[in-house]
C-alpha cells in the first residue's frame, strides 16, 4: 500500500509548479516552434506529472516511490547487460597467508574453508558395536568443533568414465582382447558409478580454522573415517565449484 505525507505532497506540488513555469516560459518565448511540435510539449507535461506522482507516493518500507522505481529499473538494466555476456563469478580466493593453498576465503566475508576427501566407515555390514563407536566419535567431534565453526558433508554420485588399461609393448593378443572386453563391459554398464564424499570446515578466522581442523583430523585418525586426504590447489577449487556453480 502506497501512502503520502505532507512532505511528499509539498515536494510533488513544487515539482508541478516548477514544470508549469517551465512550460509557460517555453510557450511564451518559442510559441511558433511549440505549435509545430505540440506532441513533445505534451510528453514533457506528462513526464513532469509522472515525476511529481513518484515523489507524492511513498512506500512505507522503501521510502519515496521514485527510489523504488529507480532500483527496479537499475536491476532490469543490470540483468539485461549480464544476459548479453558471460560474467565470471569468483566468490572465493586463496590467501597469501596460506602458501600451501589448502584454505580458501570468501571474497566479501570473513569465512575461511578447508576441505577433505574422505572414505566413510558406514556400510551394510557394519556391526552394532561399530556403529555405536562411530556415533561416539561423531558426538565428540561436534562437541570439540564449537559454535563458531560449521562442518558440511557433501556426498555425490558420479558417473565413472572408464579408461583403457595401459599394457606393455610386449602384450600378447590374449591380453589385448581381455583388456578390450573389460573396457567395453565398463562402458556399456549404465550403473557404473561411484560415491564421492567431501567434508568442509568453515570458520570465521584463519586461526580458528587451523585449531578446528587439527581437532577434525584427530577424530579422523581415531576412526571416524577409513581414510582422508586434504584438498588443496586445483582439487579444492574444483570441489568448491562443484557445489556453488
């Protein structure tokens, strides 16, 4: 719902009066030309009335309606410009304080992220006692991480792209046939997929992230996962892009 106030009414009235004076001056000094171009004069009057109306109406949450209209037109223009070309977004970057490049930082926020590729311990053959032990380790990890840090688990199912096994130069014909049969079988299998699990640790500062990461790796070594590998450089960059892009 749009409203008006005494201030907006006075501003709108002032704009209308200024517009009327402008039109009167133009009509007085350039009447022959205006009579030949009456349409532009009408459009000028409509424009002045529209601007006054924009100042008269007020959005209770956004302010003057002219500000709301400006933001809307700017958004539409920016969307049109962006749609005409490729815009490369880089919300994350490596930091100079981390030459190993195993930590990235959000560009506009104080958020630092480290990632791990892990092999999980849960399986259909896990015993109840094992599950209890894993749950205990998980609870200990969440307690040690504290509230300033977030742990995110990303599980993805990816299609496996088979590759032909490299054979030595003296490979026999039978070895070549066996290799080709195995490759054809893998290529034709639509269910040939693997599960990839990544764990990310996010903290508000580099120092906090280093402490939380040390605690996480300690839990890893105590049996929370079967194996882990820290992501760095291009591997970390690709992993983050797979989530956000």
